[in-house]
C-alpha cells in the first residue's frame, strides 16, 4: 500500500548486520533522506515526498522495528535500537544508493535518529530539518506533569517487559489510534490509506517488542551517548532548522529553539500552526520550509 501513497517511489532493500531495511527512492538532484516517527512508517511522507522528488533525489526508509523493515531482538539494554545503530542503518541505506553526503528531513523518532546521525557522521550529513522534537536528554531532564500526561507513552513503553508488549499486542490498532488520535488534530487529519498502512505495520509480529525497545533505548543507552557528547562539548556543526507544532506538547512544554541552541551551533526555526504531525497536518508549510532550507547554499 505504501507504493500507492508514495507514487513514483521505487522500493529497494538493504541488509545490514542481518537486519533487512526497507526503503524507497525517487527523483533527481541533491540527496535528501526522509526519516519517519512513531508509530508510523515512511508512508507519513506521502503529502510532501512526491513534491520533494521534483527537486531532490529523495530516499525514505522504514526504521528498524517499523514499517516493512525487520524487527531484530533488542539485546542487552535494548542496544540494537539505540539511535547510534539506527543512524548506521541510514548510512548503509544511503551508501547503497551511492550517496555519501546528503541532507535530512526527519520527524519524531526519526528526528532523534537524525540527531545522532549528524553527530556521529558529520561528513555525511550536510544539514538537518527536524520536526517537533527537542533533544532527548533535555526532554527527560525537564519533564513535568503536563508533558508526562501528553506523552504518557514515553513512560509506558519503557516499563520492564513483558507488560507493555502484552498490552499493545492485545489490540495494536487501538494503541495506534490512542497515540495518534489523542493529539491536537485527532485521527481525521490522516489520509485513510495512510492510517490503514500504519495499522497494517503495527500488526506485524514483533512490532510491540520493537517499539518498546526503541523507547527503552532512548531512556537508557541513548542518554548515555548524549551525556558523553555533553562531557566532551560535541555540538551539531551542520545548519539545523527545527519546526514544531504550535498546538503540540513539545512546543507547549519546552523551549524548543533554546534547547537546540545548547546542542548546535547554527539553529533556526519556528512554530507551525498545527499539532505534532506536521508533514500530514501542515504539508504545505513543511514543503515550503524544506525547499527553502535545503536549496540554500
């Protein structure tokens, strides 16, 4: 079904360390990688991806644990789902297409992967446009009641197994709809075909365990990596633009640009009149920002 949503994108697969990564490619021009968020797949780019492919060589992929990519075992400390491992997946996908240097547009979990990707592989990432996140370490550090109520899944998914997995597996579509539908725009903002694709993918065996491992990694090994960066003073050197939903919890609960200025040397950005799912709620705004930001040299 993703092929219908991402019209003109050709599917391909990459194997890395025994993990099969599903990806698609379209267009010509400078390389641009799109990374999706939770609990979605690359289908979330259907309202901006085809338009971007008119100006860029667009590659989009399903993160490990999501979409049609593999769901490997979490390993000790959920290390298989660290954003460092996911960043290496992205490098492998882009190199398979002959792209050694590229730009990145990423949302939610994918934006956390993009942050790590740019830190660990500065020679590969030219610039980043991140949607509706603040740095992971800062969000955990500055958590308060309003954020905990809005982002309850951050704290549910990191509980010890097997409880979160069992509850999700009892009705995965209900979990999907609860996470996505209880935000600003509700479920009505999503294309029914896209929503059906997200439902199909979360129903794939192993999805619940993979989602939990992703979030456990973010609350564990990813924070270790972030603290190591802070200890050494490592900052993002690439131009970074951040957009966030004016009606979303991230923008309400955190100083998004201020927190990113603590982690990067060149930050711009602003709020958009929407909620968390910018690429589906406000695709025209995202497309305009992407075309302006990625074309500028």
